[in-house]
C-alpha cells in the first residue's frame, strides 16, 4: 500500500495554545503544526512567522488582541517557506524583516516553493484563496545581526548559521533569555530538511545553546519553558539531523542508490523518531536532500510540485 503523498492524509484539526512566557513573549502553538511567536514591546508588537494564509493569521491576531492593543509593526520571517510567510498581509505590518539570504531564496525559489507546499499540506493552507497574488517580500533585510528596540525591550535578530535553510534567523530577547528559533529547533516534531545543510546544522544548534536560552519557542511543538526543556529540544533536533546524516553517509560510501539508502534510513530511524509529528511526510524529502549533499549538490535543489511527486513516487511508490 503506497503512503498518501506528503501530508495530504493529515486532515485532523489541532488544538491551539497561546502560551505566555513572560510579560513580553508569547507562543502560538498547535500540537506540531507551524508555530508563531509574538513579542509585545513597550510601543509595538512583533510577530515571528505568520501562519500559512491570512485567514489563519486572523486567529493569531485575535489572541494578540486579548493581551494588547499595541500596533503590530513588525513581521519577522525566520526563513522563507510558504507555510511560514503567506499569512503576512493579515497583520498589515509597517515592516517585514528577513535575512538577506532569505530574500535571495525568495527570488530564487519562492514561486516554486509556494506551489510545492500548497500541494503538500492542504489542511495547513486553509482558505488559500485569501493569500494575495505573488510572494511575501521583506521590506528590510540584514546580514548577521540586527537589533530592534521595542521601547526599552531589546530584540536581536541573529543568523547563527545554516541549518533548516541558508537564511535561518532566530529572534532573541537577551534581557529575558527567551529565544524564537523558527525551524532550526523542533520539539516532538520531525525536522523538515528538504532545503537543509546537514553538515552545518549541528554547529548552528550549538551556537543557539551557547546563548543559554532559558525558554525557547521551536518551529513546531510545545513552547519549551525551562532550561531543561530547551536542552531536550536542542538535543532531540541535533540527534535526528546527525542520525539521518550518518545513515545516508554510510549508504553513499557503500555505493547504494537513493531508494536503497532511503529504505535503510527509514527503517533505522523509525523506531526512535516515528512517533514524531510529520515523520512520514519529512523522511523522503530529508533523505533526498541529505543524499544530494553527501554526493554532488552542496546547495539544496529547488523543489517544485512536479519534483515533489516524482521523488515521492520513486521512494514510496
């Protein structure tokens, strides 16, 4: 029996939580669906990652309005995936901020990624017709580090290394030791690594750990509210990425083809990680990208709706 493509069989609605981490920081989470971070400053609100459509973003806005009436001035894109950015227009922000690397990825593959992801995740693009034509474009870009002051509250936007994509950005509240990681960190959810840099990702996680965050909002999964939970989130993500890479490297050295390497890697990782959200969705994309990186493609190839289907048919058909 062939598996349903990507997350097309995932139709069950998830329960949303809006968790207060401090007087300034909140996490919008939904049992492994993509998270949104909220920072409430003295004079304005910043949203990190937008949800997939403007209609879905309205639920985030409703919850923000339960805790503050301050204007939502900033939207930060932790990276460029459609499921994270296409809801941006709902917030009517003054500025959309992303790393220059993320901007470059939007130029290179934004349209292809949009078509690819909408095909993979029908439930996560609820009211997709509400997405305005075109892409979500940053109005401000930065390289390395940018500091924004929301009154007296300092927010640092940092590029700590490549991992989930080449443009990954974290939002860091140094006064409160709270970090919003985007998809660099997941918790009880499978890291999607179809656009990843497997060799770099573990070091990037170490760079996050070096900040010593006491609370962390991952890209998927529950908000991590103690240093011990943060450590578990970092360790789990690092273990998964390292295990995929080790299995694929072993197969490549043995001269095995992609399909064989995929079957071997899936069989080895399923007992340890198979209970994580979207495991069956992510594994074909993750192993394909890892095989590419271990052989002849240092940078991720562009996923298109057509390439998605061909790859799935090859590995799961």
